[in-house]
C-alpha cells in the first residue's frame, strides 16, 4: 500500500515541479527578450562601426578634432561634478543638520530646477544676456540644472544616519567638522556618488544646452554628423566612444558604492532633537539657497513669463494645445512601454535571485548611461530599414522606453525589494501560488514606488530632446522640439509659451517626487540605491 | 500515526550542507521545541517543512501524504500549514481583519463565513475591535498575535513558529508564550516552535529537540532532556550546568569533587554534569563533604546564584531565597542529585 501512495504522490510532485519549471521558463524567456531589446542600440553601433576599415576608425579616433571634443567633454563633466558635489553636499547638510525656519518647505526651491530642462534654462539666460556663451557658461548652466540630483541623493543618505551616532561622536570629543568627516561622510558617500553619477550622465548626454552655448561635446558631434548626413559609420564610432565614456563614469560610481557600507534595511531617522542652532550657519544656508533659487528658478520664470506676455497676441493657441497633448501622449506611451518591459524582470527578481535575472538587470543598468543621441541614432537607422515603423510615434515612444528602461527597472526592483521575503513566504504557506502572491501581496506593497518611477520616466521623456529630434515623424512636434527650433534661431518670444507649459507640467511630478511635505523616502533615494 | 515524519533530510544552501541526514517525527497534537544556537539550521528545517526550500535528499511526510521526496517538492501553497516567521511578517498593506482572512479561499468560504472565522480568531487572540487597525499601529505583541491568528484561521494541520517571541521584552514574552501554547493545545494543533531560549523550550513543549550543526542530537520530553542529557553538549544546551572533572573507578563508583573517598584504580577519565540547583550549601561545617568560600552573590529576588570557591574549583550554586549568607563566609557544600558521567572522547 505504501508504495502506491508513494507512486501517486511522486506523480503529483513531478507534475508540480514541471508546472513550476514552465512558469519559470516563460518568465525567463520574457526577460531574455527584454534584455535583447535593451542591447539593440549597442549591437547596432558595433555592427555599424565594424563595417568601417580599422585604419579609418583609428584615423577618426586620433584626429585632433575628436581629441579636442573628448577633452572638452571630460573637462565639462569634471567641472560640473566638482561644483555640484561641493555645493550639493554643503546645501544638503545645511538643510539636514541646521535649525532653519520651515525646514521642510525650504527643499522646494532646491528641487524645483529639476522641472526646467537645461535647454530651456540656457535659452532664458541667452534671452537675458545675448553674449552668454562658451565653456564656463555651460559649466554654470549644467551645474545649476543637476545640483538638485546631488542635493536629493545626499539628503536621502543623511536621513539614514542615526542621530544618536552623531551625539556619541560629539560626546567622544569630536568637533562638528570632524564628526561629519569621520561619522557622517563615510556612510553617505555612496549616496553622494549616486547623485554625482546622475549629474555626470546628464552632462554627458546633454545636447540642448551645450549646442546653444557653442560648446562641442561628443553628443553634439554625433548629432552634427547625423544631421549633416555624414557617414553614419563614423557617427557610430563616435557613439561608441561616448558609451565608453559613460561606462567609465558608471564604473567609478560602482567603485565608490562598493567601498561604502552595504545598506541592509534602510531606516529613516529624525534629526529633530539634534539640530545645529548657530546663527552664522543658518545665515549661510539660507543665503546660498536664496541665491540658488534666484538663479535657477526666479530668473528663468521671470524671462519666460515676461516673454510670454510681451507677445500674447501672436501665440497660436491651437498649435500650443496640439503640441502639449501630443507631447503628453507620446511620453506617456513611452513610460507605459518601459513599465511593461520591466515587469517580467521585476517578477523574476521579486521571486528569487536567479542568474538570468541578475544578468538581465546588469545589461539594462548599463543602458542607464546610454545618451539619447546614441539610442536615437541606432533606432533611426534600424527604423529606416523597417519601413512600416519608420517615422511613427510608436518608434519614438519605444526609444523613450529603451532610454529610460534602466530608470524603470531600478524603481521597480527597489520597490520590490522593499517587500520582505518573510511576507511572501507567509502568503505562500497560506495557499497562494506564485502569481497570486505577486498579485495580492507584492504588487500592492510595491505599487506606490513603481508608480512614482513610471511618473519619473514620463517626466524625463517629456523633456527629451536629442532622440526626439532624430526620431519624430515629419510634422510631429513635442514641446521640447518647438522650444528648440525657436530658440536655436533666437526667436525667444515664440519659444516662451511652449517652455512655460513644459515647465508647469513638469513641476507637478517634480513636486510629487521630492514630496517636501513628507520626510519619507524619495525616488532619488531609490535611485541612489539602484542596483549595482 | 505520526503527524509529521522527516527522514534522512539533507538541505544544501550554496555549497554548505545546512541539514545533515536529519530525521524527526511528531505525533498529532504534540508541540515540539527546536532548540539550538543561531546558525544550527533551525530556521532551515522549518522552511523545508513549509516547502519554502528544496532539499537535496530525504523525505517529508504529513500524516500519510508525502510532501517532499528528494528534490521533488510539493509547493508551499499546497501544504496547508500555518507559518509564523520571525517578527510576524504581517502584510503591511492590509488591516488586521484582512490579514487574518488572507488565507481563507473565497471560492470555498462565503463572505459571512469568512467574517465569522475572522471574528472567532479575534476573540481567540483577544484583539476584539482591532479589525480596522493597520499593522504599523500595533505593538510587537499584538502583531505576533495577529500573525498567529492568520496562521490558525486556515485550520492548519501543522503550525510552524519561528522565534515568534524574540522581538518582545521578557515579561510580555512569557505571558504571550503561555497564551499561544494554551491556544495551540486547545485546538489540538501539532506545532513546532523554533527557539534559542532554553527556558522557553522547556516550558512550552511536549518534545524538546536539540539541534547542532544540521542534526538533531537529542530529543525527548523536557524532563528527560534536562535531567538525563546524553552528552556534555546536550547538558549545556538544555540548562545551566556545572562541569567537573571526574573519573570512573574500577569498583563502578565515580570519583569527583564531592566523592573523593573512592579507592581503587581509575578506569576512564571524563566529566560529570551537575545542575546548579542540585548543590546545597549550609553552615554545618562538621558534616561537610567539601568546604567552600562564598565569592560572589548574584541576587535575583526569588533566588540567587552564589559563586563558591572550593580550593580553587569555582562552582555556581542556585539558592532559593530568602537566605542570609554573606560574602566571604565559609560554607559546607553538598551534592544531592544524580551523577551524570560522560567519558572523554578518546583522541586517536
């Protein structure tokens, strides 16, 4: 009798094992497809570059022009990172440790510039000072634009430092600067590095600001090569140089993160009781913030609004409305594709650590440093061979999805990692199969974080310029391209209404992302903890 | 028939063998305590029983149902057991009532039936009126109660508790433990309680199983494992123990600190284990088998741990209060209890 029982259960158990394997292979397959899609741009560039003889590639790489552009790009990135890290860490520390009036609200002027794309910001300054141009102007613009990333990332890090540790350090005789250097800094340097990484990648892939200011970086060179219908293979080679450059930056960040203590469960501490109450410090923090807000928020808004009102009669309202709607639609479409593409990987990573999940995540994370111009170049060349897809808004939305897939996956996997394993185990012992566990437990807990991540992808896609310029169907305009084409020929008044609308739409999610009313974790913190 | 039967179970995580040829069984309605230091494989064993880990070898049976045969595993959601992990793991997005009703299949139970079971469970854990609270609004003890109710609501044949009380402070811990054990007994539920607290294991369980390095080294009733340990290791693992050098003599007697009068030759060397409460001290030095000096008194109120120095040999003795011994006093020390001799392992 025992044997028959055993045989029956053996059959049942084998069937179960087979079902589980089937589910797993479907998921693995989906993840594999997504990883393959994410590799399209790099794959295209490699194939395209390899069509060029080695001699010509070498010649292209060592010609003075290439070296000069590479030097300019490096100098720009280094300068921007230095400025933003020094100012950003100082401001974040001030906001976190110093007793200030309305502390929570003071963070708004610090993050609001996130809503203003660099090209809009540049154009408002050129409209104000026509001679505004050159390398230092670019350092200024890009530093101001990216400073919020460093401030938010650092703040997120500082919130995880237990105030009691600082009190212990002080009681052991350390001064405030010593405490910061020996206790606080080692714990937040991973976060600072994450903020600096975002600033560096922004600078590398920026097209609008640098070209308005006549600074030629690698991104500008690629765009120019493409627009001049110059040899596409040459553009591909320079794109690979740009990718190599981004990779170096990403690796530098990973190195810093490896050295910093591994964050297990992140707790958020309140500093209410240990704020520094020194008059000169309060004065310094508030003055710096005020200057920053004036330069980064007040001046652009002043220019936009005054330009807007100076020729209200000439505004084409219909065109403005049409452009706004198509911008929102195509950006939302892109964000949804990104969400759909990152879901199988999310489910896989939420279930258990798997090798394919790990590799897919790595492949997609590399895409984090992929500039828009590179993805644009790859998709425009592939798309032109696909016929039906070429010159469609779908291809544009797909480009957005590929560009921001890393963002989407990062927010998804960090939201999912907040669901404790024990909770999933319990649901499973209570009779839920893998899918039910995902639907009833994992998804509801992770949904707010994933939603916020999707909004951020939407916001970024809405502001995207270089890939949009390459991939938009003829006659299709987004707010970004309208601003760009008007500003590029100094028609500042015409650009103003588009810029104003773009900034206003972007301000809403920016506010949601930073949530100054909540001291809880922000998306930037999630980004700072993004997968290694 | 046994309600749970594990035989020759091997579990490997990474490259490490966590459970090593482990066998264990439990009858219907019995409560077992798995006792051992952290890292000995207690949680892994529990998770294997729950179907959350794939063993590499061995079988697990629930009654006459085979649920695990080598690497073929019935998935955990088909095992119908109650699992309470460390710190409860309540679903943070659901309120108390929704947490408790989580495992009740809506295609089997009507809405009213689910509401009724939830109410019964709330009565059972004495949290009436807490239906709409979120887990974050509960204290640690309340969270543990809800986690238990959630596990019991599906009327599981087997309940697995993984250090459910470890996050609580001492007093609450003892109270809640008593409540939980009473609850399990009232429902005649078979249960396994993982703990590293010796007292908790002895107080709660019908069967205490001692784990070391992926194996169960001794199991039995609490009285049995406490009073007749099979090795020095299990003696220390189940309670405070004094370990004294000793020797087995040719006449069968044991020579040690309190019995040095034996004559004849030593047959083998070893150690004996004495429980602190088996030692008595008094002031009548004339009948002394040994005389010691009181070096230290740790006073706990209901009793005290007194450290006595007997010519260089230091002993800890448990004395019920009240008493009037003072530091530095010379006292007579007696041993009144079984002589548990364990021969030293012979080194080859």
